[in-house]
C-alpha cells in the first residue's frame, strides 16, 4: 500500500475553518474516541499552510474545533461580533444545519492529518473564518499599540516585556 499523498489535501480544498461532513466527523470522532453531542459540528482550525503542507511527516496533525448548537435563549450579541477571543457565536442556515452555533477555543483537539487525504470539506458558511480574521487583526492592533507606547523599541515582541521591567540606570 502506498503512503497517503498530502497533495490531495490541498487539491480537495481543505483550509482553515473548513467544515467536516457529518460522515467524516464520525470517522474522526471514532479515531479520537471523542463523544459528539447530537448537532455538534467539526471544523479545522490549523493554519492553511499547516493543513496543506506537502509533507505529512513535517505536519502530522490538524487541529479541529467543535461547534456546538445553542438555543436562541443563550445568544449573546457581543459574541456575534468577535469581541471575545475565546468564544464566537454565529447563525448558520445550510441545507443540513440551521440555527445558532458556538465555538469555544477550549473545545479543540488534534488528529492525524492523513485522515484528510481522500476526504472533502463541507463548507457552508464563511462566518467562522470572520472570527479567525478578527482574532488576527486584533493581534496586529496590539503590535501597533505597543509601537506607539514604546517608541524607539524594536517591533518584534522579543524582549519588549523584559525591556519594560529593567530600570534605565
């Protein structure tokens, strides 16, 4: 039997925040001895470059997030706009799933990336990608803020905190 071809992962269209089909999610959950509640969905959360890396040896795992359906009474408006870096809620109206879902960054796990070979993503909604983009932009804003607060300091994060703690004597 030949080794799995990681190039198939990229050709199939896997990216960060791609939905796993229900059938494929059951395969992954069985592989990880994971118990999913009825209605839970799985999405990839590793970066695109990690998911589509040509070497399964260099990047053997993919991180997966669990999306949980929530009742409308649990909706939190601030979680719809990416204000919380750990939780995000969004509405989904796809052909097989409709309602409000919540992502919690603590509900994630990693699994063997070779499982993606031969499987297709089930993308139905771009909203989780918005959450990821907002989290990255927030990090960039922090960098701009630090550069304004610490003029003349290097732009890299390395040594910034250390420099703040040392006296100027």
